[in-house]
C-alpha cells in the first residue's frame, strides 16, 4: 500500500514536471505582456520535433556516439532552436499588433491562430504519420522495495526543479529579471529607466520557449511517439495549471503543474482511466471557484 | 541651449494637444511649465521622452533639439541611455512589486560605470535618508511622499543630467511638498538641470528661475519667475488673485 502510494507520488512528480515546464512559459509571457500565448503548447510540440530531427541527424552522422553524448548536444540545440521559433512568433505575429496598439482580444486570437498554423504547418510539411523518437538513453530501473523509478523519470523531475531554481535566480537577482517584474507592474515607466521593452519581451520569449523545447525533448524521450497535435492537449492542461497556480506567478505555475500531475495520477489510481480528465478538471474548477486568482495570484497587483 | 522646443505641434490620435509651442531650457536652470489641467503640460513631457504612439503623442510639426540635435528619431529608452534625460512621471509610476533598492538598481539598467553608480546610490540616500531606511521594503508600502522621493531618486540613478518632473507636489502635504522642493533645489545647486511641471504655480515659481504658462496647448506667458509671479494675468488665473 505504502509502496504504491510512493510509486504514484513519484509518477505524479514526473508527469507534473511536463506541465510545470510548459506552464512557466505561459506565466512568464502573461506576466510581461498580459498575453495568454495560446501557441505555447504548440511550441512544446515544435520542440519535440526539433529534438527529433537533431537527434536523428546526429545519430545518422555518428552512429557510434554514446547516447548521453548525443543527448548532451540535443538538449542545448533543441532549447536554442525552440527559443528561436518562439522569438520569431513574437516578432512576426505579436509585435506588429502591439505597435498598432491592438486590443488584447486580437492578440489572443492571433496566438490561437499561430498555434493552429504550427500544428497544420507541421501536418502539411511532414505528413500525418507519427514519428518515433530514437532511444538516446539506456533505461536504468532503480528499485527500492516495490517502488521503481527510471533514470529518465528522475532526470525529468530534476530538470523541472533546476529550471525553476534558475528562473527564480534570473527574476530576483538579475537586472533583466527585475525589468520583467517591473513591466508586469507598470509598463509605462520601464522605458523611462532606459530599458528597451522589446529586449525584455524577447528575453521572456527566449526563456519560455526554451523551457517548452526542453519539455518537448523530455516528453519525446519518455513517450517516444510524436504527432502534430501532441502539444494541443498538453498545452491546454499546462495553461490551466498556470491559471490554477495564479497566472503571472512563477511559483504558481511551477506548483500548479505539479498539482495537476498529482490530481491526474490520483484519479487514475482510484477510477478508470477514462475518468481522468473529467474528474481532474472538475477538481481544478472547484479550486478556482474557491480562489479565482489561483493559488499564488493576488488580483492585478503582484505578478511574476 | 540645452533643450529647445521649436514650434511643436502634437496629436493624440486625431486630437491636437499642442498647437505650436516653443520654449527652451538652459543648462543649470530650473524651468517650470505651469498651467491648468489639460493645458498640455504632461503631453509636452511625454513628447520629449519619445514614448511612441499609441501610448505617446505624435509630433506633426516642429522639432525638439537637445544640445543642438533633433531627438525626434530617438527611441524612448535611448533618450535616457544616451541623452541622459530622465522623467519622473505624474503619479510616480514606481514599481510597487520591487523593493526601494531594486527600483533604484533597475534605473541603472543601461549603465555599466560601476563606481559612479555606487556614488549615485550614496547621493540619492543622502538626499532622501528615508529611502535608505526603507531600502529593503516593497515600494508599494511607502507613503506618497516617499514614493515621490523614490521616483526622483530613480531618475537620478539613470545617470541623467537633465530631469523632468511631472507634478512632484501632487498629493503631498504642504510640509513634505516644501521638503521635496528643497531637495530639488539642492540637486540643482549640484548642477542638475530641471524642467518642472506644476499645477501648484505658487510653489513652482518660488523655486524656479524661469517659467512658461501653458493654456490649452499654447504658451500664453513667459519670463523669469519673479516677473511671472507679479504678472496680473498669471496672478489672477493661477495664483488665486
């Protein structure tokens, strides 16, 4: 009994890590731009595909390389390229609207469309067939009593925690992080401090997208079947996790992701798995009813 | 001449807010723009800071020269970074979710002259000891007067040698108001050039060297502060008779 509880908890941590990594991107962009970047789930999908192409390319050129070495190259490359996609999106789709002072509604709709363009662009370019991700890491199973964990799952949880610590450091200790917090509080005064707003926004997209890319890579390693719509559902769920945590707040996104992971695993442990999303989201709705600003949200004032 | 506004016409959307105003500020001066609500005072400052449309006003005619160069093509953050012009905006606009110290630190974003930054910290804290006492506090917990000090301190920390102040007396009790103006005078005596916008014409003219009176987007009177204070029209309209 105890073993199965611990086992489930661990699985929840791993599952929640994906949500957390993606939710951080939603929350960062929201904090700075007051924009819900609905394309973010598809950035995650793009990240998984980028990882796929880089990994197969490296393996194609150098078959004999050990998996960990390939992974060491794939991780930074995926994060950089995914960040590039996120930044391009900002540049091509969101910035022109911002310059014209478009109402937020139009920017959100644009974000939704960007997501659809990414999904369907992928479908058009690569076809409907699913891609299977090469196995880069040899699976090692550690068993303690009846609880078993794999090196990969530990790696996933560790990555999420490291990203969170890194982000906390950026936001509290660096000037650009301070500028991100400042924008979320008072956008007007930021250029008056000699700070180029566009630089801060681009930096925010770099952070959010590279974490989504990392999540995509880790997801592909864990569940090695890729399809163009893989980001849609996960993206929605991560968005909900960010809102439940209190959108705009980094701790909120991080904990919200884990909370969603826990709730899902918990539901599956008790009920048939077809009930998972129904019950999980019902629970989250109850949480939002009780505290509409989310766990860490303080309505309108302290974001990021 | 440090700042020269030449026949400036400015629009917000389709509404013209300034109808060809001209004025200038010399190095080392305190110049004040006085006028009623809606006269175009804030618009004038926002035009100089180059905040882009849609938030900022659009220049349709005329020019703004700073040290003899037109600054109309300069980006907002470059006005601060490169020209060292700072604005302490109306309503203070401090970053309430940051501490006092973080607010000041953030204002040094574009600077990398580490030693001078430390001197400037000292300078701000000497000028406003209250800020030093409260440096670790979240700035939204400050009183109105302290927030105003922080707003001015932040302008200093950008490394500016020309600071524009939009209603620094707003919402302050008379005693605090005089403290604030004494601090500004002190800054001025250290060589800082100030352009001061005030609805409280009496105190502005008391501390300024020269002044301009702005009325519905046009300058209607100008002169040195003493003259303006004794000008019967100004007296009647802005100094309560």
